[in-house]
C-alpha cells in the first residue's frame, strides 16, 4: 500500500524543498547572466538543469524525512506508535533501501546537471546524517537542520557555477538570503522539538521574538530598496503573515498545547516558499518569477489535509 510510504517521507513537505531548488536555480542564473558573478568560466545553467535540480532536491527531502523516522524509531514506538515504522506498515529494511536509493539518485541527477551541484549535494547528505544521528537532541540540532536547508538552496545555486570557489564571489545579498532561510528553519525546528509533549511558555515566547526579528529584518530590507522589489517584499511578507496568523494566534493562546505547536510548525513549513520568494527578490530575480515561486505552497497545503508533514 502506497499511503504508509507517502506518510513516511512526509509528502506534503517535499514542495518546500522543490521551492528551494526553484529559487536557487533562478538566483544562480540571474547572478551569472547579470555579471554579478565574475568567476572565470562562469556560465548560466541551461533550463534543462532545473529539472534534475528539482528532482534531486525533492529526493533529498524525502530521504531525509524517512531517515528521521529511522533515527527516531525508539521514541516513536512510545509516542507515535501508529506511524509507518513502529506500526510495521513499512519495515526498517525497506526504509533504509528507500533512503539509500533516493540519496544516490539525487546525487547522480545533480552530477549530470553540474558536478559542482553534486559536491554541495554530498555535503547536504552528510549534514542530514549528522543532524539525525548526532546533533538532533543537542543545542546544535536546530542550527544543523537550518544548515541542511541552506545547503539545499545552495546546491541549486551551484547548478550555475563553475566551481565551489565561485561561492566566494557571490554578492552579499545571496548570503543574506541563505542566512534568512537557515534562521527560519532553525526557528521552526527549535519550536518543533517539544511538539509531542507541548511547549513551555518560555520557549513559545522566545520563538515569537525570533519570528518577529526575522520578519522585521525583511521589513527593514524593504525600506532600503527604492524599486518595485520593495513592494514585492512587502506583499510577500503580508501574505506570509496572513497565512500564519491563525496558527500563531493559537500558539499564543495555548502555548503548552501540542496541537498549537503542531499547527504552527506545519504552517511554517507549508509557507516556506515565501522565504524563497523573498530570497529571489533580494538577489535580483525578476519579480514575476519570484512571485511565481509562491505557487509551490499550493500542492503542499492541499496534501497536508490528508498527510501529516511534521
């Protein structure tokens, strides 16, 4: 039966990873074609490179989610016995086969598109294993997960680059966009740590401060840009907050309720394409393409009605 496997890999969340790749490819192409990247031999990635880039990003996400359940099997047997692995709907051996196959196929696709992207992909795979088996329960766990998403975005940018050294030539806006995504994901991961038992009031307050700081940072950026980009950033920020307002209001009203945390975490993962749209706007991608990236939210939100994503 297919449903347990789709649940194992958190199928609604895959579209946030595809959004990362979509944004990264456009950022890389824009930087190279505009001359912002001056590394010798730099050439814009052809459109066909976007397809394997998207597929690889999706496979990495699916494999990472399955690996997360493998790493958490003992905990899930006690706290979430109905999930695919503890319930026996999917065997651990098959889960490992799926993880290994998806990682290998993703790396191969990136290599065919651009070996530089595959080098970043190899770093991403290492970071995913490091998070799940070493850092997850530590203070560095959220930072580690944020790094995984940063590498996912960076791998798509690398589709347009001639070498890893070319990353040193990228404008500051790219590093700002990467840092924004990393902080956002680290914040969500930190909140999700107590999703089952329910969060403390202190953790929720800290989360609210962090999210407000992230939001204010982008608002400050919009105030410094004298172009249509500023309007685009404001529109995306308002739309993003509007989609999350009910979940955040529920978290504020019931900070210790597990359902409040789950709804907020799921909502933030589902609206992650908004962070990618902001990254594209900040790095000079054409506004229509940046706003088109918001469409990645649609299938994920629809699938989230039938499958859990956290």
